[in-house]
């Protein structure tokens, strides 16, 4: 009950810290019969990896997964998928200072307040390296979703004041997104973002941004009506990622100033029929972000998350020691000046995990 | 697994529809020994009730709970708390039209797509009357939190373009909030909001807004490090409410344009000591909204949710029939032109449920 | 987390005590589209009811369920099924003595030890009247199972020294079982049991026995390999009923003296094919009780539970007061001299709930 | 939802198969602050290990755990405990025959029926080697229980017709049990059991038996009143182990022939006070096996499980191929002629896991 499992039917449980031997990830509930190998996991793990470009930290983590179980003769066999990651580039000496001082913006203090002590090496369990398990599990989820024609894609929508115009997110390809190291599919905005991140890094600072995520091919009917609304589970999934301070879908916070007469999406006939209702129907606009009453409508699911500027910045910052005395800390180590580019695969993974869970739940929601 | 239970240790399960005999609510996991009676539930139920003012719908729902179990001689006794609400003012005839046509912005179509058919009377299970159970359960949660010195308050922060300045949310009292029917504790903004809502209603339209929620007295250490981060569970809880399209905490979406050097909250010594770390510490600012690494920091927890304009507006709207043919619908019934005032107790209830759950979890997180 | 919910996909949550206003039962996860009405619940509720014959207690409980939600136009609609039972014949005055003294064999003392106090009226939450909710939920489960060709039947196998020979349990009909008030389908044994129970009652005593339960039509493949083995979930379900002290399936405790060479059930070709393996296969004998590796084999599932003699007997018994002082108690009220006849529908209900849960789980175990 | 997690607050999730790289075990919910090292796990793992004596199989499994996370500077730190076991002595060639033929008494056929195919190497996920994770997790649970004065011990009560008389199980020490390789603390019976097992092995056969488990120091008040009764969770835990066909506690199946007047355990004053009731009380006898109403009474918890004779015997057995054709199989490999001696630590582990879970639950059951 300490919160290291995600999902109800497609369940991911993880353990591990950044400066121990490595990470364990167990996926329970993946149906048997899905073709799967390490090669399916590598692309997203590579996208999450540090050191991909000058925009991201140069740590050389070993991000090669070992699948220990759950796959037999190339297919999932219904038993739990056990995945391992070994830690290699630990450089513990980089982190000795944080044993005594609380880094601003980090979980050092709250861990001590919760448990009485903490693994102070590299953030311990609160290290973002933990997302390696999520990305691996998300890759399995994506592969399963693909069997049902569902695709999840994320990209950088905003960094600092630079906002990318993306007229039709559903037309994007993975290549569009991967075209630049900043993972913004609008080339002009991408260039501005890169320039901005470079400037921020030179200024020994960091910068925040917004990631947009889009799921296409989602049939109407995913999501449960009351507490486990699809929007609620997506919100939880994405807010469980480090550095996320906000989640919105469809018109999002823009609804605060909207009127019902313009905010409602009008239903119109559609070309093809989806869902148990047996009618061909869609909405003219998508201010509802593909979810009505917390249940997917068949329209693309579109959401956005706000990511704070990296808390670890190469500048001295005021703080206190673990004894409560004022001091200063200079957080060492190699840190991304902007988390957004590497966030994209993490966000996709969490969205995929939610969709798979609800896809399985939808299989048993009616006779 | 159909999502009608909320919480892990303090679990709320509900059933019922707006136009059946009534609602059932079972709270499982409330510790024994809490003084509790129907009188503890009434104030928040009254705040949630329709017909409180001209700003809210004039339906006369009977919102008197019956506690059938779980309380003995004035105290919770450890067994599940069973609560009933009877439906009285059903006026089914108001809703006959929606059997054939899909209301824009509602869950009519998505229910049909999910289950093949639906209880079309008054929204059935997707009716916001379902929140009556949440508010009752939230009142129990609030009473339990109060035993630990924790208080949850919500208020209207924004309606349409009117944004209320609330310099110190932690200084607010329930009376400040209840002073106006719009539940905005800034009197000047409240008056503007009331004027706006009146104008919108006369215009046969509706308007959205933002509700801010604040929890004070929360000790550091609530929340689990990875998937069940406090921020994630708060996000899920609030996004599970009808009409919510966005959630943010602390600096929220503002972090997109922030730099680490100004976004990080600096740790400083504090007057008194909280949590297992045994040190007296706080932050100078609260851009982190009281949560670091998903764990409470001891600072006030501050979050905001975006609520869309009421989908049911007294105007004809284009839509389709359940057979997919274009038509027009005029949604009858009495509907709030702005959901915000009645949303406040719902938001508080969900926040309280999350905090109680994590409070119980924190009791067993260390020896 | 206080244990008032049973099942993972087909979830039953209950509240209520024997001497409060009544009981609440919420079934979450029943697929939409199942024809259901109160009439489906009545037969098993009638079988569970006190006062059916001179063998059972003459209390006149009102066991008429009210379905408040989850059924629309005669079919389950995917939303939670809310069921209510009102208590009518409470006679609280029968129970005043037990406020001060601990009844031997009952949960009075353990409730006080757990919660510090208890609802002393009629056993409160530990009253066997709580099984009314289980039997109602079990009737829904049975109806769903019947859609898949699965049938659950129980009967009295043994009372005291009288053991009924039932050569082929799979050939039994409900009528065979209901032919006598003791619910033993072997007429000769049934008569001996009735005579025995009459003698025991005249002797102001009570007597134990064994109930056997058989599920037929269960396809191979239900049950999960490791912790949620079908045998484990059946064991938990039946042991969660009051007065059950033992559970065994197939050869049961008889395996202690068996050898592998005779205990193994040999596989042989079968007439028809079941399960994903696509082969027609069965076992020659059924010492494995229809489960291998905790997964159903396609053979009938056969298990037995041991039920203690009623703890409430109309004799003075030594005990202590709640202050720990030695005293004597004469438990008043009307109590069955033998629990077995009324246990049968309870046991069937729990078996049905487990099978439905695993049936749903099996729907998502492979692509 | 595929059943690879056990427990609600102290949760154990496992993955792995006998002939893959190894096993993963994640314990989530262990409170921070418990002293723990690999040395705490080794004794029970050694007791579970094959090849301890001529009574057990001579496979040389490597049973050395690696703790990858959750322990920092010698104490659990509140984060999930990740444990790894590597497989070394796989000898895959021993198992090629079982790819085509279904072994009687094993899960080969039911896996195929469930998933459509299976990992046929050494039983795959159904291999009893999976219990290595349970025993490791159980060792952690035992250490936590010891902090609260609770001890769990198991021993062999019966093998074939040899029944050991154990007058006072609560007086036993671990040394008494480990004195003989058969783990029966009655020396005379132990010798007879050893002689019997030797004879059975020479006869190329196997034999079943009964394991008794005793928990002492359990405070009154553990267990939840309705579905999660302590007896129910113990039953599930033990029935989830391979080869278990029956579970009983206290008087067990003996209650079938008992009368209430002699079966009820009389309450009497006790020397010291336990539990929230604040009174010093115990029962004169313990036919209730330490649980009343599914809640611990403070008396020793005593239960028994029936274990079938090993299904793998070194004799040809009739069976069918996976295509349903009659054939014969000679199961190769090294197998225990009697599972009982190695079962003891497995049974203890599962009992410990249940008690720890309920111990944590009891921490939050009253204010």
C-alpha cells in the first residue's frame, strides 16, 4: 500500500533506486499472446535516456532491459513480465553533499519527514531514473494498444514563452516529433526552443514547459462513469511523474472563461460506426478532448501537462541542513536544463498504461 | 472494477441514480471512535444542495442522509458506515426528450457506446446528483482530519474573466466563503461574479470558472513516493468530479514559463517541528503548493481546478438522435448557469477523502 | 481496507447490522445486459431465511430485497447494483444481557479487543444476518454464471456422525436438495439427520456438520497461477462465512495418507473440447476436485466445508463479564440447533461469487 | 489482476519461472526502520532449499537472494524491497518430454487451456521454485512480527498414517523442529516418518501429509469482521501454496461431529491484559484455534494444511499428449518423495505474511 503499483488490470510494480544495483519492474496482467522482445522496449528507453543531445544531461546510464520472465518463444505467456535494469554510472561521490543539506525543489526533506531517514544517494527512490521502469512498461502497453489500433504520441508544446502551433496533432508521426532533439514537431518553434534552452543553460538556470499528449484510434466507451473516469486516471498517471504541476485535457483551463453555448461540442453524423451503440457519430469540434462523462467519445484524446524547470541548477541556493540550520548548497551532477524533451516518452508511457488498463476493463463491461 | 469505489484505506463505494429510489454510500475503513451523527453531514450537504440561491438550480432535492450503520452510541464503531439518500423530486417528464437525442457535453452518447444502452432518466448514473454521496463521505473525512488538526477549505477563485485576489488563503474562514452565495471570499469579486452569472442566465447561457482548494495543518510526510504521490491522488480525485477539465497545484501551469532559479522554494528554519525528521523547517515561498516529490512538506496544500460552463443550457442545440440522424435538442429541466458555487463543497470533499486516505497510510509507513 | 468488500472484478461491498435499520449491498462490476429482477434473488433468500422449518430458527426476518440501482428496464446497465434490506423483527430486548457478558464462541470479546467497544445488539456486525447480502449478490452471480453454462449447487453432506452417500453429485438437481428441510439429497441420510437435529434441540444443544459444494460446467482455465489460485479464492470465500472451521477440495485431507501413484488423476481423451488448448481431454477420476495448479481443469469443482455447532445454545454457560469477572450466561433468542440447512445457500453464494470473478478475469487473460 | 500480488498493506509481488534467468520479488508496504539484511533471509531459504537431506530432492538450486532496494544502511527505508534470485541448475534437457505430454497432477494442461500455450520448461510459472520468493518475503514478515512479540512456527504433524502427538505446540522451539530432517518435533514419530519416506522412495512413489502451524504472541483484535476474516485470509494464503488440498484451524473438521455444549471455549480471567478492551481474559480451551468471528482472540492461532503426495513420481503414468492422444509419461528430474519437510518454511511464510498484513491493518482500525 506504499504506492509502488500502478493500474488495476494491467498492473506495473517497481522497485529500485538510482544508486543501488538497479531496478526491478513487474508487469502483471498483460494478456498472453502478445509478440514481445527487448527490441520493443529499446526505442522508448532510448528516447528517455540521458545524453541524447546537448539539451539533455550527459550521464551514461545503462538503459538496456533484461526480460527475465513473462515472455516465452517471443510472445507474452500470461505470467508476470519481469524486467531488470542494472545501474552502472553511479558516481556516488557527486552526491555526498546532499546527505546533510536539503536541495530546494527536491524530496530530500519530505522523505526525512516521512520515514525519519532516507537513501541520500542521488535522490534514492525519488530519482527520476525510476521512470525507466515506467517507460519500459509503457512500451509493452503501446504494443498492446497497437493491436487494437490505438496510438499514443507526445510532443513538446511549449518551453518558456515559446508556444508551438500544431494545427492537427492527429496527423503527426513519430518522425515529425523526433526530427529535433527538443521533440517539438513544429520546426520553427523547435529551433526557438533549442536556442532558449542553450541560453538558459549558459545562464546556469533551467526552464519549464508544457507537453501535449494525443491518443488516436481510441474507441468510444473507455473509462468508468464515477471515480475511475478516464480523465481522472490520466490525470493521476501524469501527475505521478516527477516535476508535473498541472494537467488539463481538451479546452482545459480555458473553460474558465468559456460559455456553454460555445464550449459544447456539437454531435454530427460520422463516416463509420464505433462502440456498442452501433451508430456512426462524432463531434464537430473537440473541446472535450475526447472524453465525455469521463468516458472516451471516439474523438482523439488530447491532454497537456505542465512541467516545472529542473530543480537542480548549477548555482548556489539557500537552504537548511537536516538539523534545520541555514546554509547554502550547490547541487552537483549533470542535470537537464529543461526536462521537456526527455519527458515526452515518460508522458506517453503513462498515457498508454491508463489506456491499456481501461481497454481491458472495457472487455468485461457488458455481455 | 467498474470504478465505483474511491480510496485505498478509507474507501467510499456508491450506487444509485438520480431518478431511481435513491443513493447508497458505504464508507469502509473509518477508524472506530470518531464522534459522528447526521448533524455532521448536513452543513456540507446543504452547501451542495440545489436551490440555495438564485444562482443555483431550484430543484428541491431531498438531501437528508440516513445513517444505517457504522455509528453506535454516537461514535463510529469500526464497521462500515452505510448512508442512504432518497430521491424525491424526480419529475421524470422533464427528461423524456433525452431518451432519443444525445445532449451535447453530456455522457449520453458515451454511455450508449460503452454499455449498449443507458438509463436515460435525468442522466442516470452520470447525473451530478451522485456527488451527494461524495459530499457526505467527505464530511466524515473532514471530521476525522479535524482530529489531526487538518482543515480543508475551497472557494471560487474565478468565474469567466472575473478573478478574485485572495492574498492569504490560509487565513480564510468558512464564514468568509459563505458570506456570498457565489462562495468567493473576496467581496468585490464576489459581487462582480454574481452580476456576471445573472447576466449569463438572462442570456440563456452558462459560464465556467476556477475553484481553489487549500488544506492547512497537513503534517509533512503524507503521500507515497512513486505512483500514489499526493499530487497525483488529488488530481485524480478532483478530475473525477463532473465538469472538471483541469487540475494544478502550487505554481501550476505557470511553471511553463518559470526558471529554476526563481521557481524553487528556499528552505528556511521554522518555529516548530513537524514530521519524523524532527527538525523545524519550512519554505520561504510556496510555489510547490505544499508537496515536494509528491509528499506533503508541511506548507499549505493549494490547488485549483477548472470547471466548464454547464452543458445544459436553455437554448436549442444541434445534435444527433441515437440513430445518428441530425436533429436539435432543447434541454429541459432546471440547471445552474454556473457550477462553481455548488462545486466548492464537492471539491473540498474529494480533497478531504484523499488526505484522510494518506493520513491513514502514513500511520503505517514507519516503525 | 476494513474488509467489507469481496472480489476483484465482480465486487460486493456490504454494510449494516442486525439491529439497525437494515443492510446495504453494492455489487460493482456486473456486466451490462444481464436480465435481472427481484424475483431472481428471492429463491435463494428464501432458502437462507430463518423459520423455514422446525429445524431452523423461527425469527421472522424480512428478507425482501429492494433493488435501488444498476438495473434498468429489466437488465443490468453496467452501473453498480444497489440492494437494500430492511430489518423488521428486531426484538432488541432479547439481547440486553450480552452487553455485559461475552458469549462463548461469539465475536463479542474480539470486537471489544479490536475496537474498544461494540454494537452489542444481536451480534451487531458479526451477526449471521449479514449473509443476506452475500446470498443476494450470489444470486446475481449465479444468474451470470448460468449464461456461461455454469451451475453451483450445495447440499448437506454430514451432520454429526450421519454421513450421506452421494454417488454422483453432478447429477443432482435443486429439487433433490430441497426435497427435505435438511437439504441433504440422500433421503435416508436426510431422515437420520432430521431425527438427530430434533434430538439435539430437545437436549438444548447444537450440532455441527459438513456442506459439500459442486460447480459443473466450469470451463478449464479459470483461476490464476500463483496467489489467486481458484482453490485459494474458494477457500477464502467459504472460510469468510460464520462458523466455518475447515475447507477442503477433491480428495481433501484424505491426501495425507495417499500415495502419488494412486492420488494422481490420469488424463484421458474426452468427447468434447473446452478451453484455449483446443483439445478434448478430461481426467479419469477427480481426486483433484476440478483444479490443477489452482486452475480449473474442466472437471466438476467439488469442495467441502466444516461448520461448527451453533455457539448459541439454550443452556447456561460459564464466561466472564466485559470487566473480566467470572459469570454465567444464558444466551436468549431463537437459534438454529444446526446451521447446516441454512448454510447451503450461503456456501453456494460464495462459490458463485468466486467463479464469476474468475470468469471475468479469464476474459482478459489472453488475446 | 493476474494474481501475482499477495497482501493488501504488506504486498508481495513476484515474477519468474524455474528455467528462465531467475525470480523477482518486490515487497511493498514494509514500514521503514526495520533492521534487515540478506542474513535474515538465509535461514528460511536454507530450510526451503532442495538437497538438504536424502528426504528431499538433490537439485542444487542457488538460493542466495540479492536485495536490490528498500534497505539502506541496514534498515528498511520505506521504499519497496526488491529481491532477486538467479537460477543456476536448470538442466533443461530433463524436461523436454513434458512439452508434448501432460503430467498427471500438474498444471501443464490447465495452463494450455488458460493461455493457449505455456512455458513447458520445468513447470514454468507453476514450478514450486516460485515459493522461494514467498519464503524470502515471509522472512521479512517474521522479522517484523518479532518486533511485536509474534512468532510463527510450523512442523510436520502427519505423514501417511504416522501422526505425531505434540502436546503443547506453543512450547516448541525452532530447534525442536529442525532436530530431524523431516521437521517433526516428536522424535519418535519423526523416526517413523523418515522410515516411511525412505520406503516410499524405494517404491518409486510419494506420500502426503499434514503440516500444523502455530502463531503465538498474537494480540487479540487482528482480522476484519466480514470478508477479510483472519481465518479466511490464512486459508487463502495456505491454499495458494502448491499441493495443498485442505485447510482447517482449531478443532477443524472435527466440529462436524461436535456439539455446542462441548465445542464452545469458555472464557476465564487471564493473568495479563491485551487488546483495546482493557480486560485480562482468555479461553480455557482452544478449539477456536485463536480466532473468534474471524478476529484473533489472543490465544495461539493453530491451523493445519493437507498436502498431497508429490505428483511427479519416477514411474510411468498414463496420460495424453497435448493433441489429446493417449500416451505414457515418465516424469524425469529429481523430486521429493514427500513434500512435507520443505513445506514447513513455505507454510510459515504465508502465515507470517497474513499476520503482518493484519497487524498493519489493526494499526488504523481505531483512533
